[in-house]
C-alpha cells in the first residue's frame, strides 16, 4: 500500500486524467496477453509475444526488480547458453 500522501497525489492526478506510467504499462500488458492468446496467425502471435516480453521487462525495470528469466521461458535457454559461453 502507498503512503497516504502518495495516494492523495495519485487521486488528484487520476481525477485530472493522468495515470502513472506503470499503470498504463500494466494495462497494455493485460491487453497484449489477451491478444497473444487470441491471435491465430503464428507469425503475428510471435510478434505480439515479443512485444509483451519487452513490456514485461520494462515494467520489471520500472519497479526496480531484478530480471527473472523464469518470466521468459522462451528466452531462458538462449540467455543461459550465451552466459555459459
């Protein structure tokens, strides 16, 4: 939970039509997940999955959380292979 002064500031911003970038990004991620699950064309699905992965990574960085390869299983083997040399 956010401190009271931040909640008040967020409420003022929200009432003025502004939302924090993190909230906007989270909404985009939710929409992209739904789209990835509904797209039938394999190439388009891969394109949207890459876009989703990028946004998940960006959100993780915005939250100052370490990058977790478990969130990106399709890239895990490639990254581990590169790191092991």
